[in-house]
């Protein structure tokens, strides 16, 4: 019985996280509110889960990675394999950390 409850709890949390992410995205009209990429406008399309979308809008998504990019800046080219929705490709370009962002993604 505990296993069934754990599965239901995990599924419920996942659904709730996506609902909150969508609400945050809509409330701020896709514009990043805090952090190094503040002002970056996301269109909400992504080939990955929408769960982290709220974290992106609030400026908390992959914070250690963003900080590493920031301290390594400025640099000429950023190459991103697995660019997904472009947050980690467009953000550094938007923030002026790089001059060019080259992105690769397997899905359209």
C-alpha cells in the first residue's frame, strides 16, 4: 500500500509543479523576472518538460550553471549541445556574456 501511495504522491507533485510553472509563466507573460537573464522573453515552447518553466521565469533555473557562465564571461562563442528551449543558449547572448550562440538540438 505504501508503494501505491508513494506513486500517487509523486504523480500529484509532478502535476502540481507543472500547473504552478504554467501559472508563473502566464502571470509574467514569459519574461524572466530575476537573475542574470532578467528581461529575456521566453515563448513557452519546449521539447522538454514544462515543469522547470517557472524556475526559468523566476531566475532560479540551473543557477550554478548560470553563475559559471557569468564568471567565465565574456567569451566569443557559446556552443550548446541539447539546446531544448534555448534558455541556456539565448540567456548568455541576451546578457552579453557571449557574442554568438551556436545551438544543436535533436528535435525540432
